């Protein structure tokens, strides 16, 4: 960041909001706050560089009072203007258990701009009235709050048992179906396959066998 930018830390929204973010949505209670020093002229532009934890893209979205609020999955919020309020929204019991996004997600409201980060490339879909878009549960990043979605099996043909077998045999399993109008952001990569790919190469947590753990064969 520029030398004239001052850094502070605050519990955005108060202690109650910070507690809910931490306990329910897996986010931090405290946010870093970057402000311009008092001696800097108003016409001077300063910069702050933010970097997400995972390689991907950064999305800029507009939060406009009650007309354009956003729901954001855990870990995808990077930063925002002072007027953006970061709270917690209930995602529903079914949504939390089967969508893979948790029972609670972040709710962005207020007035300003917000930065969201993705794992992999970001893809935006602007859905028209009645248009449906199916999203894998690990690809969801954010969606405008006016959109409705339902949870279902990936396969839509056949009976319940047949659809379940086809869905899980294909590796897709449970998906989310969003209905427009509204805007939807997805990411091209998912954490679950990454974890599954590197897990076999991680050091084992098992302790090496000691003298007491070694069987003794008598002569």
C-alpha cells in the first residue's frame, strides 16, 4: 500500500455482528481498515493491493441499498467500501446440509463496492426472468439476493432412485438450480478435488512404531 495510507483494525458492524460472522459463517470478527492520512490532498490517488489466499480472480460488485444485495459463500469476501455492511444470512437447513455452502452465508448490503475472490477463473451469468442455471455446489461464489434457488439431483430423467444413481455415479451428485432474474458468479475450480488430489502425498499423522508397538517373535 502507499506510504500515506493508514492501517487500522475494527470489529465491523459491532461485536455482535463480528461474533456471528466468526461463529456462523467462518469469517473473522475483525477487518483491516485502510484510510487516507489527514495531510493528503483530496485529489491525490493512493493504492492498496489486496491478494486472496487461493489463485484466481477478483470480482468487483456494486452493493446498492435494498435493490442489489449479495449473498456470498464463505471465504470469498475480500474487501469493500466503508458503506458496505457484511452480515450473516441464514441459508436454510436443506441448503446448508446438501448444497455444501453451509447453513449460513455472508450478506452484503448497504451502499458501495465490494471485492470478491474466486478459486480459478470467474464466470458471470446474468439470468433473465424465468431463466434457470444449474451450478455445481462447489462452484458457487455469489449471487444477487433477489434470486431463488432450489437443491436437486444433477440428473432430471427417470425415477427418484434412477436419478440418484445417475447423479452420484457421474460425480455431480447434488446441484443448485437458480432462477432469474438476477446475477450469478461461479468459479471454474473447487476446493474438494484439490484436497482429494494432494491428500495421498501429505505426511501421515501416524507415529512410527516404537519398541512397545513391535511384536516379538520367540525363538
